[in-house]
């Protein structure tokens, strides 16, 4: 099956610093990648959709200047949380789709804790 | 817009019990339907999918049938194991390339030995 990895799996940072999360498709080319946020015991909230080589499309209410998304290649997308604050603490999950299927394949998630 | 409703649980069963997690959807057209499973501290894993009416998705003893007449995609397993304890998400997409995913709220399943 299609495999997506994320790095790091967890990160703790101080308030005001920036954190970068990588999402890689290991055995397929992800023409589209998605970034989700998940709060404890809740469903996934889509933050943004990115296509390789294009600017990401952000969902309503998601600050694009705070959550910077780069989809530089068909196998790598990054999410940078800039000037992180404690309220940004959450579980961030990415997913990818290859463009010839309607299925999203998810990474294992990254737990961000901002102190 | 499209939406997915599923029983929120938590559902607690004894090992070897029969499992049903209900999922109903609202969508225009003919969406593809999915069940994803999330184990503690992990991302989502695709469990099974169905792309058209009357299709049955199956995997690891789990089954779900795409019922267009009742707009449902209930998840079933005949005999659950402790290792099945997880959160199960029903989802749909009306996009051909994985976009426009809509997830249900998730159902937490705990299986006791």
C-alpha cells in the first residue's frame, strides 16, 4: 500500500519559535497533499490542500501566514508553524493522493507541544 | 454540503463479540465511501473502501456495504479482538483525486479481554 511518513513524530518547542514538519510519500508520487489538525478525541480538521509546485489552498479560518505550507516536490510537503503559541499545540497529520485514485493515504502524525 | 454521521461511542465490547458501527452520509452524486482506523498516537490507516452502490469493502475481517438506498456504510466484524481497539472514522469523497474528503466524528472502540 501507499506509505506516507512524517518527521518529527513529536516536537516540543518554546513559545515564539517556529517548527517545521515534513511529510513524505515513500512509494508513490503525491500530486496533492493535505494537512489536517486533530484535537484530542475529535475528528480531523482540514487545514490546507497543496498541489506540487503551486501555492497551498487554505481552509477558512486557517492563517496562511502562520501555517506555511510548501509542496516542493511530488514526494515532499512541509508545514511550518511560525511563532508558535501554546494554542497551536495539537496533532498534525498529513495525507497524500497520487492523482489517479480517490483515496488519501495518511502519515502517522506529528504531536506538537508549545510551552 | 456533504456530511457523514456515525455513532460516536465509545463502544465497549468483549473479545469475540460482533461489532457494528453505523455510518450514514449525505451527498450529491455518487461519492466513494471509506473506513479509516486510528490506533492510539498514530495517524489514520485505510481499512476499506467502496466506490459504488452495492460494493462491499472488506479487510482484516471487517466489512462494509455501500447502500445507496439507505445512504449507509455500516462497518461490521464478526469477532473482534483486543487489538481492534481504536477509533474508526467513516469518510466520503465526491472528488476523483482524493479531494473534498468529509470525515465523521469517529467512533472509539474498546475491546476487553
